[in-house]
C-alpha cells in the first residue's frame, strides 16, 4: 500500500497527468464524491444539505502553488465572494485557505496582504478563516504568517500535522497562544528526515498531541482543537478522553472530509458531538483528488468501480 500511496502523491504534482485526467469527462464525475462542485453555487447547495444533517462546514476554494500575482489575487477574491455567500445564505460555514494559493511562494508580503483581506472580511461578517498546512517546506513560513495575523485578528486558525517531528514543539507554542488548531495526520509525501515514516508512529504522535492540547487547563480555556481524522480508533479514544477529562464542548470538534465516512459524520453529530466537514470546490481539483486516493485504499476501489460501471 505504501507504493500505491506514493504513486498517487507523485501524480498529484504531475502537470501532464493533471491535463490528461481533468479533460477526461468521467474523471469529473468520479471526483464529485470528494468535491462539492466547480462553482460556488454548487458548493453552497452542498453546505445547506450538510447543515440540515447538523453538520457545520469549512469551505476550501481549490487551488495551490500559484505562479502569478494575478492568480493569487483572483484566488483571494474568490474567498471574499465565498464569505459573502456564506453570510447571505446564512449557512453554518467558515473557510480554509492554502497560503501557496495566496502567493506565498511569490512573496510573503503579497500572501500576508491577501490573508489580511480574507481575515478582515471574515471578522466583519462574524466568521472565521483557517490557514491550511501544506508540505514541510512551507511549515515555517506558514506558521510565521499565522502568528503575524494573530497579532491583529482573533478569528484565524492554523493546522498542525501529526506526522512531522516538529509538530509537538509547534503545538506547544500554539497552545500558549490559545490558538484554534486543526490536528490532522498529514497528506503530503515527506522524507524520513522530516516526518515519521510509519503509520503506527504517526498515530501515536496524534494521540500524544491531542492529549497534550485537550488536557491543558488553567490559562488555555480559549484554545480549540479540531480533531481531523476518519480513524475510528482515534475517534473512540478521543471520545473517551473528552468524557473522562470533562473537556468543554467549546474546546473541540471533530472534522472530516466531504465524501469520506459520511455515515460516521452523521452518527457523531446524532450523538451530540460537534462535527465539521471540509468541503472543497472549484476547477483546480486534481491535486486534492489524488491526495484523497493516496490516503485510503477504499477510495481507489471506489475509483476503479466507477471506471468500469
């Protein structure tokens, strides 16, 4: 399975394969399992449906690693439009943003300018913006942008990846800031110098980081942890830890990806747990789609089944 995982991660950055797959009509139909649509209107309709199931949402306008300032500003403008639509339709959603889509690789100043506009719009509308984490080459710069924004905005959050060795130190620093953090395992191909190579070690670190954050008390009441996982063993452990340690509801939520374990999402919500669904939309769906195939063998089975249907 490691070979299959690495294969799809390699495809996610292959420009030639992106061109082939995205022009193949069947690919769009299969990708719709994980992607709410190519337009904002399609995505809002999905959010309304999820809200009716007692699920809140975070929007992701698909795209990353832009190569021009114009593309970065266009992506920012789409996020502003999404925030306006969330407010106008009164849906329960906020947004998640990748900094390379905001121009981080072109200019940290450009990226920060774009993120300031998104955070300011979200604040004006009583909403929230989370900064997604990308590969480990961007971790330091991403955290720097987040910390700069937190000096001005309280309505911004960040993501920490459990497979990185550095994450424990990063999470401790964020806890001292009473940060709003999404904790995920990590979905990018990393070297053994940067990340735990074995799933067992990643899972153990996820437990350790979640326990450290949720178990903190005294001066950290504003800290919030989004437990981003579809792993039922981790979810069961988290539910037990939350109950035993009387973790307040406002300090945590479960997060899952659109199209993956929808049954589990609904079950957790029905049991009274706060659950948020990560809902991506847009035309730049190929890298995201490949990473979803890399993460779980069941997703590949779904893809093959649809190709021969």
